[in-house]
């Protein structure tokens, strides 16, 4: 027991000094440090007691009043005053003694040290130990008063009622040094060591003082290095998200909606070696499985082709501030033309886009002109104008405005089959 008590004192003293000389790199929210503690209960003096004398449980009581200051959310100091009353019990000789003490104690917030906050925000635990002076008084004219030193240690359970008040339950052991009188004051002892033993059990209330919202007993400090590391890990996890699961993280992916399973380049763009705006793997698959062998332009699985078109995989592109498609991208128009010829009841939205360079009003007009020019090309190929609907989508803000390569991808016309 003594080893445990001494360990608690040494740990508290060392931690207090460390808190003053080596500040922990933490995010320190403002918190209150002072509190007042009031408690009362029962006591049991164990030794020394004169033969034939013993205390009554009901009439032996204790009262404690203390003030506590916390250096941080784990360690602090408190000064307290205690009063014990000892009276005879049943079948005991009569006596009436009073015991007073004053102590300075180190306090360890065991609840924070053991991370109670991981499972509760209302239950706490304090450990305390320290030294002081004690006085034993009685009505015996022969043995009037005894002065002694004391060492005490105990644990205090806490239940937080609010940010200002907590209920407490405490058990403390007091060891008296150089106690000359028995607790009943009926005899002398003459002990020079820690011969006196007294147990106190109390319940009480702690009132937290200060202008801040919370007291150190209940505050949790966050290590800056841990927080920074957590933030970095969260950022990395976000950067590594791969929405279309093509093996290229979104922050590097210039084409975030690639069809699953399609081969892509290092920028996440579907590989299209013949520049007809249909990924090569899809094109080969369609030609092998859904095209009439006698007519390579006839596709029989219209729903699959429709989903590819509506997904934006068929498009035609434009140079900066131009309204006529680039030469290499006209095959996207040919693809739509073939579909419309093979599906005479289908109609299509022709959707024009522009990058963010320039005024928005101008870009809206530019996107409309691009879509209108594609419509004219399809009309010249004998597609009825009633099947062609022009939509101006204006500026596409889905890519980096400062990237020339990214802007090339949004200067386009896409299609939506209806």
C-alpha cells in the first residue's frame, strides 16, 4: 500500500514539474482551473485505541472543505481542512474527541490519464496524496491535546451534473506521525513513526469556478502533431478516391466518368487511338458482338449505344473560340448520324459547351452556335430538323480553368438520345 501511495506522489510531483518546464504541444482550449470542494461522511479510527474503547459508526463523522487548482487537465494541487468527531460506541467507555487537520496534496486526474472520455463524459476519477498537520483534542484534563504530522492518500469518484457542479464520493486513508494520544484520549502511545491509522469515507459536491465553459477535470486536449497527422491522412484518403474505378485517382483524373473496365491513360482518359470519341475497347467489343457482319455501321443493341451516347462518350470538339468542329473530331458526328439513320424514330439533344475563358454571356452564345452548327451538318445529311434539338449549356466549370489541356476537353458538343 505504501509503495502505491509513494508512487502516486512521485508521479504527481514529476508531472507537475514537467508541465511547468516542458509544455506539451497541444491545442489548448480555455478552461477553468479553480474549484471548491465540500464533503461529509463517516470515519473509522483503527489505531491507536485504548483497550475497552471503540467508536460508534453513526456518531463518528467527518467534514472536509478544500480548494483545488489544476495546472492542466491531468495534474494539480489542493489545500484542504478536515474535521473528525470520535464518540464512544455500544459497550465502550465514554469519550468525546475532536480531530482537526490541514493538508497540501498533489492531485492526479486519473479519468483523463486513463482516457475515460473514450467511453463516458460524465464519470471521472481523481487520485490525491499529500502531507499536513493534525490536532487531537478532548475533555480529559490529563491528556488535553496532541499535535502530529500526517500523510494522506485517497481516490475520489466524480459524477458531472453540469459544467459547474459535480457530485463526489471519496475514500481516504490518513497516517499520523508521532501520535502520542490514542484517538479516544484515554491513554498515551509514544509512537514516533506513522502509527496512527484513520479511514474517512465521504460524499460531497465540487463547484467549479471561472468564466470559461468547462473545468480542467473534463477538458480533453488534442496533440497538435496528432491532429496534423490525422488531417494529412484524411487529405490523402480524399485524394485517392477513384470515382470511376479506372485506377487513376480523381485529383489526377481528367475523365472521372470512364466506363468501368475500359483501358485509360495516366490521366484517366479512355484510350481512343482513332480519335472517333469512342473508347477503343468499347468500340472493338461493339463491333465484335453487336454489329451486323455485312454492314459495319449497323448496331443492333440500341440501348447500350444509347447509354454510351448519353454518358458523354460520343462528342465532337472545337478549338478555342471556334464554332466549327475540329477535323479529327467529326467522327463523333458520324457516329450520331449512323445511330439516327438506324433509328428513324429517335431524336437527339445537341448540347453545346464552352470553357471559362471570357465573359459568361459570350460563352453562352458560343456554346449555342457550336450546337447549331452541328445541327446544320446533320441536316445536310438528310436528318429531319424536328429530330434535332439545340441546347446551349454555356460554360463548363468542371475542370481547372488555368489548365489548357483541361479546357480542351470542355470545348465540345455532346448528345442525348431521346
